[in-house]
C-alpha cells in the first residue's frame, strides 16, 4: 500500500531527518509556528513546545503523505507552503550541471557521440516535465543506462521472457494476451513490445503515455514512434513524472531496487542503475 512504501525498511526516518531535527531545535519559535499550523490542518503534533520531537515528526510525515508531497519529515519550503495553502516554489534545477562530460562518466562504456546526439532531447524533456531536481534527473539518466546503455532508444529483442519456445509460436507471443499490459491478442505482443529509453511496453502504456505527451492516438497507430529520440525522451519523462513521488521516496532511503521496480517491474539492469546514480551523485551538487 502507498502509505507503507514511504517508510524505510527499518521503520526509521531518513538520515536527512535527524539533521533537520537537530537544526530546528535551535528555532523554537519557528517550530511552534509549525506545530500550530499542523494543528490547524488537523495533524496533531502533541504539545506546542517548540521541540521538533517524534510527535511533530509524525505529524509532518502524515501531512506530507496527505498532500502527495515527498514524505521526508522535513518542514521545507514546499511543505510550509502547502501548510499555508500557497503555491510551492519550484524545486531548484540542476539541469545545467548535466553536461556530456558528466554523463560520459556515468556511462563509461557508451560512445560519446551517442551521448552528444541524444542528451539534449532528454534534458529538454525533463525540463518540460518539471523534473529538474537532482534525484529525478539522476534517476532518469540511471534508467537510461539500465535499459539501453548505448544512450540510444531501442526496441526490445526476442527473449525467453517474451517469446515461447514453441516452433509454431511467433515473436513476442507471450505478450499477446497480457491483460496487465492492456494487450488483446496478436499482434499486440510484437506491436507494443518494449521501446525507447524506458522500454515502454503494452497497448495500455502506449495509449496512456502517448496521450500524456500530446500524441493522442498516433502512438497506438504507429508504435515505432516510441523509439525515435525526441519522442523516447518525452515518454521517459512522462513515465517518471507519473511515479515521481514514489521514486523519490525509494531513493530517499537508498532503496535502489524499489526505485527500479517502479520503472521496470523487476531488477533488470539494477547494477547499472545504481552505478550511474551514485556516480551522478558524486559528480554533481
């Protein structure tokens, strides 16, 4: 359930919260104002004492989950804006830090020309989807490395996971009747096989995310568009935007496997995802 996924495996708050609690202990008046604001919104922190203790922490987390905010327990500018009923300021953008040189270090086995050619499409798509903050930008790049280390949008190949061993069968026949993918029988399996940077798969996903990026029925009519660089970048951004909060909460606890499952449904490419993401964290601020 969604309200459980925001917790760490140990049930403890994320490391950043311990620092935030210590810092806020120096600002009793501000903490009292926070506690009163939480009370006014129906989230009881306990005694209004100016101490950012466990009760206040729990109330902040509950409010963040209620508002669909990142549940990190930190009363930052976006949480405070939500408490006050005002528009949250945009998250700081780190897109300017993502150069070909930086990405080439995150993709050590990838031809530089591929990065130079396709990175602009990816950065533009992330910017337009308002995925500009460090966790999501690095998650997007790490997803590309996990799915297609060549930094080129590709189409899924035949494998034992999508094609039966029956000589009377056909390519991608194991996808044909996948209800969870929205497929309705042949030739849906092959027609809507994985494509692009996020390996978009299934009739339902092609319909949903094709509409999300403004293609309407065009992606259903011509699924091969999903492997074109500009469209693949926009589909990647739309797909990640749809799962943004859950991905951030997984990354908050360094739950890379959980973040990967939200995109891939499994652990395929997890080692590459982790390597790219952690490299990006070292290379950026």
